[in-house]
C-alpha cells in the first residue's frame, strides 16, 4: 500500500511539472493548423494558418506558420506576412486570448507529452498543434 501511495504521489508531481512548464510560451513555435473533414466534403480549420488552392481549385493546402510569444505579444510569421498582436494568458484556466484582423481568438492550452509540444483548442473545436523551435526563423 505504501508503494502504491508513493507511486501516485510521484506520478502527480511529474504531471504537475509538465503542465507548469508547458504553459511557458516564450519563444518560437512551429504552428500547424489541424484540418478536420467536415460534412458535405468540406473542411474546417483555424483561419490563422494561410491556405492555398491548387491550379484546379480542387485541393486546399493549409500552410504552417511560426508563432513567437514575447512579452505579452504574439508575432505570427507566415511565408508572406508577419503580424504582431497583444495577448492575454490566464494561467489558472490555461486560456490564451488575442485578436487578429478584428477577429478575437480564445484558445485553451492542452498539454501533450512534453513541454515542447502544445495543442491550442478554440471554442469551435479547431486545433493548432505547436512544437517549440530552438531557432529564430529567417523571414
């Protein structure tokens, strides 16, 4: 019984550390919008990631972007643009809020297996997968 209790306490400690460290957003993150197949052959994804159609306008390609969190600001770097906006992060609820082009975004931070990977989920269930990058992008 002692061993079981010790194991549970140790496991809880490890999970708490992982959750606290994953909430530290400062730095560069590779952001990939997750595409969900919708009804009637449509697709759904967060509009933060830019899209491109193929030449026949039949296939959508969702491009990844770079997120840079720095001092209550978020800079989103796409292949063609760079935008900076103010952010609000509430650590008690893991809620990240910001606005882009007059659209307000509210995301919950979801912990993955380590502090270098996070999933953002908005109220519509759209997901953005973030993976920490240890370098500064060139564009």
